[in-house]
C-alpha cells in the first residue's frame, strides 16, 4: 500500500533549513552584536544586526521560493528559483550600496558577520540535507500507478 503525499518531499527539508536559519540569524545578531560592541561600539553592534537581517532575508527568500516552487511543474520551478536568485542578487547589491553610505555601520564587522553567516548557512544546508532521509528520486510515477511513490 502506498502513501499519499499532500506536499512534495523536499518541503519538510526546506522547513528544517528555514528553522535553523532563524537560529543562525539570532546567533549572528547576538554574538556579532556583542563582539561588534567591543570592537567598534554602536556601529559594530548595528553592523552585526544588519548582517543578521540580510542573512535572514536572503536565506529566507531561497528557502521559501523552493518551498513554494516545489508544488509547480519543473519548468516553473526553475523559473521561480532563477527569478528569486536574480532578485536576491540585485537587492543584495542595492542593500550593500545603501549600507555602505550610512554612518552607523562598521565595514569590518559587517563583512565579517556576513562571511560567518554565509559559512554558517552553508553548514546548515549540508547538515540538514545530509541527515534527511530523502530518496534520490521523489514523487516517481511508474506506469499504472495512480499515486506517487
């Protein structure tokens, strides 16, 4: 007897990644804020907070776009993901240009918190996907099957 799937099998994995991304964002804001305070005062603290918000924004867009696009046909999935990546890239360049002109950030703290956030997000992605019990082929349909396997 086969199971019915109300959602694509990648959705629970991406929800787990999103949950740990929230934890990473809080950790970057708190730890980076404390270190930033001691390194550069208020600009260091605000730089860590800005880096944490940018981390959440960009990782959240990726994860949410995958969760939403997983329900569509593969060509639309690719279009949604590619569109989200292009949008993220343009917003990222605009956000960095804006933040660079503001006086309340410290360049070194902003850069270091963003690099640590990217490395942390990469680790989260690898660990969650490696621990997931997801088959190589999901929602496969064989001839004569009415439900995905």
